[in-house]
C-alpha cells in the first residue's frame, strides 16, 4: 500500500478484486494527504470523487470517506453535508465533492474552494469511453503551487480485457 500512498504520478490506476483493500487505502490516503498539505504547506487541495451515477455515492464512496475520517480519528476536522454531498475540511475550506458522470454538465462546472488537484474514480470500468474519461480528466486544471500535483486515481475490479482501461493503462 506504500506504493499507492507515495505515488505522485499523473495517473494512479488501482485494480483488484472485491475486498482487496484498494478503496480503503485510497480514501485514507486522500484524507492523510489533505491533512499533510494543510499542516506543512497551509494549502489543502480539494478532491472530486466520481462514479458513473451520482446516486450510487450515498451507499459507497460517501461512507468510505467517513470510514477513513473515523479510522484516522479526525472527525473534528471535517464537516459533512448531504445536499450537496460533500465533506469540508474545516480549517482550510477544502472540499471532497461527489459527482456522477450521468450528466456531463455536473462535472464541467465543478467549483471548489481550494485547488481541485485530485480526482478519484470509483468503479472506473463504468466510465463508458475514453473520450468521457478525457472530459472528466480536464476538470483538474489551473496553476497550483510546486508542492502540489495533479492526479487522477482510478479504482476498479478487472472484468474484461476488451475495456478501454486495459488498452490505455496496461497495454503500453
């Protein structure tokens, strides 16, 4: 799991079976990164968490972020809202924003209080096309301090060797 936590590459692609720990590891890493950047650099990046359908966050990623906050014992540093669905890092105002790709307009207008530097795509195999992924990927943009880095984190259970994910991230 250290490889995941310390990775600063533009794309971090995590594949594994159900119960492999990828989701738990990624969301704990996101919370730890937010805290580290705030404590060291006094800047806390915002995070966009994506699924194909927005309605699926409530019983999956939203709960997983809460579990990560609980496990790290930092509940006092985060406020959660259900409408809109997000967690807010209280000291910095940074947000963990939950959106779905079921409506392209939901992702083109994402505005965060702090630099939006990381995207987490849960169940990435649900993203229908590489073009759709490229549009999502353009949500991270702008000038950020040297200490930060852009990263799109993709998590999925491998189920087909015909999916565009394999060609883009594993065949080269």
